[in-house]
C-alpha cells in the first residue's frame, strides 16, 4: 500500500527505516529528480555516518558556481530571473567543492557538458555507458530505491504522470519489483511538483505502483535552459543539415544549440522557400553538394511534415510544431502504419478503406469483436458502434450484418459506422524533456487533444528497435538522426564526449544508439554536426584531425558529417574517399597539413590535390559574401528570442572574449585601457555594460582592474556588438 507524506524529512526517515541504512538511490536524468526528498535524505546521511548513501543519476542541474566576483555580478541576476525558487541538490555544492562526506557517493552516466573537467571527484565517479545500457549498469550497483518527480491532474485520480522522465522508469521499476520478490527491502518514491507539465500516454502510472508519494504542496521552479546565441558557424551547419531532411520522414535532434540552428533553417525552408533556395544558391550549396542532397534529402516545403522520435524533447520540436513542420502522425499498429507509408490509405477516410484493410489481412471479412475494437481504437469506426453476436448495432433502431462480403451490409457499414479520420496518432516519442521556460509553458498550455500527441516513453523505445522491431521500423521511415560531435578524425571516428586524457566532457548519452540504429533501418541516415574549428587560448584549431585516443563513435559506424563548409558522405566509402570528403569540408587553413599526413601514411594518392572549389573554406569570406548579398539577415543570433537583455548580451560577448585571453594579454589590456577614456565617453552601450556589472564607479582596486580589463575587451568586440544589438533581439 502506498504511504502518503506531506513532509520530505519524514519521508526520508521512513525510507531509511524501511530499506535500511545502505541506500542505493537511482534517479532520472535532468529535471526529473525529486530534489526535496533527495536533499532530506542527503541531510540524514550527512548527519549520520552510519548511513551509506549512493546516488546514481545523470545530468545534475544546479545554479552556477562562481569563480570570480565579476562572474557572479553578471550571472546571478540572470539565474535568479530564470530559476526563481528552483532548489539545488545539496550534493552538488559539496561535489563542486569536492567535500562530499565519505559515506555519500554520487555516480553519473551523463555530466553537465564541460562543467567537471577539473573536478577529480566527479571524473572518478563517472560511468561511461550509452543511454540504453543504463538499466543493465544500475543492476550492477544493486539499486534498492528509485525516486522521481511527478505531476498530478484532477481529471486523472489515482494516477501520476512521469512527466519529463519516462525514460528509465518501467525497466527500473521492473528490477525493483524483482528485488522485492527475492525478499530485498526496496522503495519507489514519487515527489509531486505541479510545475511539471502533466504528460499523457506512456508517462501515466497508477499511484499504487509507488511505495511512497510525497506532496508538500510547496512546488519549486523547474530548472530551465537559457536560450542560446546561434553564431554564423552554427547557422551554416543547420542550413546544410536542413537540406537532408525529407518530407514525410522521422527526425531525431540531439542536445545543443546546433539543434536550434537546424530548426531555424527548416522554418526558413517551410515559410520562405524562395529565400531558402536563394541562400543555398548564393553559398553554392546546391551545386557543390547536389548529389547527396538529391539522394538523401530535398528542398521542398513540408507537405506531410516530420515525426519526431528522440531521446530529448526540447525547444527545437516546439518551434517545428508551431511552424507546421512537426505534423506527421504515426500509429501504434504495424499494418496500419505500413499502409500509410505506402500511400494506400489516408488519414482522412475514403469509402474504400475497409477494402484496403481486408486486402492487407488487418481485419476479417466477417468482422469480429476484436476487429471492431481495433477499428474504434483508431477512429475508423465511430465509438458508439457495438458488436453483439456477429451484428453491428448503430443504435437501438438500426442493426447491420458484420459480413463485408455482403455488398448491402458493406454499404451500410461505410455509411453509418465509418468515422472521419484516424485517431490516436503521435507526433513525437521522447524519453525525457528539458528546455526553456517558454518550452515548459508551451507544454503546460497544450489541451489534452494536443498533449497526447507528445508521448513520453521509455528510452529503449526511442533509442532502439528491440521493443517492437516491425512497428518501429515502419514508424521511422526515412529517419534522420542529427547529433553533435566535438571532433572528427580523417578515418571517420567521432569524438563527442571525452578528451585525449580521458577526462569526461559530458557523456555518450544516446548518440551511439542513434548512429547504430541508422545502420539498422533501411532508409535512415545519421548526421554528425561538427564545427570545423574552435578557439583555444586565442588560437584557432581544427576539429577535423588525424587521430585521437578517445572516441565515442567508431569509424565502422561513420555516416554523414556536416561542418559549416559542407557535407561529407562517409558511409560505405573507402578510407581514401572518406579522407577526401572530410578534407572538402575542413577549414582551408588546416587542409594542407591534414592532406600531407594522409599522404605520409599512404592513405591517399601522393599526387592528390583538394579540388579548387573546396579550397576557399574561410568563414570570414562567407560572412562577407552574405553581407554583400544582404542575406545575413537570415542568420540572427537569437532567432527564437533571448533571455538576456541587449546589454547582457553585450556583456556576455565581452566576457567570452576575455576568457580566451592569456594572462599577458589581460595585463596588456589593463594598461592599454587607460588610453581609452574618450572611447568610454562616446559609447553609451559600454557605460550601460559597466553599470550592469557595478563597475561604472569602481569602489575597490579589484573593481578598477575589472573595469579596465572589461573596457579593453569591449574595445576589441564593440563593432560586432553594436551592429548585432541593433536588430537581432526577438521579443
């Protein structure tokens, strides 16, 4: 029987009394963590060293830990504005400071990207695994407590929604139940947070599945992601990727701002197709990469739209839905879906639909009660039709034979029993969601009729085919799996999660799952988006490299790689052809060196030269060309709005520049800024930035140093700031 609690502290004590003092707690990735219960349990263990608490989770979300007073002044007001009363996990502060009590350990299978590179404690307790293997890994640790944040709805009594995280619940609960049957003490805790959107479908669970349910009636804000700036590099990658997405297809988009860039490009393709094609032509995309675009994608508007099957649902899908791109429905019936794929039936019924279903052996000539149940489930028959003793009852006054071989009976069935269009379709299957406040508001506002189109479900359904191979294959027609890589080797290996010293940046997540699935599906392709260069210590370095000791995706799963300079089709290609294709989309400053390495190792002909049309891969030249043709207006930094004010966006850009500076450059900047007094007077934006950072009138020597260094950084970036801030902020 489920125990109900109004207090997290009481619930935590109850769990210790029930399970014992050795607790192995599994919690979902992202926002599904029950922070109130978690913190109460943490406090118990912190105050009682006899309690052993192991926390297993992924993607811990918490307020930023500030490394300087300047950073705090900039970020803190933004954080408070966005996060409100969000409650940080107590273990996170101790973990960041590397002061976790000895009786408490935290194990994660996915890390907040880049946050823990210098945190030895976190690095030592990271588990490298793919998303669909997490369940098996949890068994190794002998989990005895599962806990999750849930939501409730008055229209659904005795039910809670897993909301943001249906990803691992079913499998973990199955394991917990097995452990209980073996005589082990276990617990499953649900903590209610009504700020979570109430999601339907596979996210619904009965209350009695939980051993404990906590509802304090004090609900905390959800952690949300600020809307990120999209630079030209990102926009170009999104533009190239958009050419490979077919109409009437399935789309998976990975985590990060490159997904937003793709969404923006797809929206341009849908609503301004002429401008979209003009942009492609101006950048010579349709001429240089015509063969792969013709083979894999197209440039038309989306008549049928796309269906989403993704591990993470976020803002990208919201924008695609609002812009009538995410509009393709799939159905939980293999035969029905196959008929739709083959265009043998339409979602709006025609009188011959029963003949088609008969020919496909989906229904019987003499309709059975099971046939009628099936037909009503998908809206093919009206819900009021009753089957009794081989007779169809339309109403009390009208009965029809169930025999479709009887032409008179069939005509009556079509006239009186047939519905209007298919029901029960799903637009998106997702395992978890995480996004901006706008995204959460969007989910909250969806009426039931629309909310049920977004089905939160198990990760082994979204990321694999094994649950129902035949159904999932027909649902994922022409699937495109779009994910982000940090680096790509010329051999085709993808580096997405770790560094050469095996320090973990983030995690494998579902990227391996999707790359593998793209090979399993007959018409799917996996696309890795990778920026061709990055800045490191104010030096530009190539992300297309010869070799790397840590890889995420092995070369035998190579497929399509896209940089801001183009598309490289690597699937089924020889090593030599892979190298050629990747060199074609490499920044031209690094092409010669990489080509020489390939020749030195005998992987390419000694007399090979990169084609002339690919030897002009310079981002600044593309930027100049776009500006000359007045096409740069399609590439705004915040196409979906910003959570920053224009002044904060300027401050952000300057601080990012300063972060890349060496110590010597900062010292030089401090002294050189004394000659910029007139510059400061003539720039109101600079004065507003200084005011935002409380540096307009320095009160301490440290503030004076901050002020001078900031003025120097602004002087190096001000032209870009002033032009971008004039018109690039959406409401």
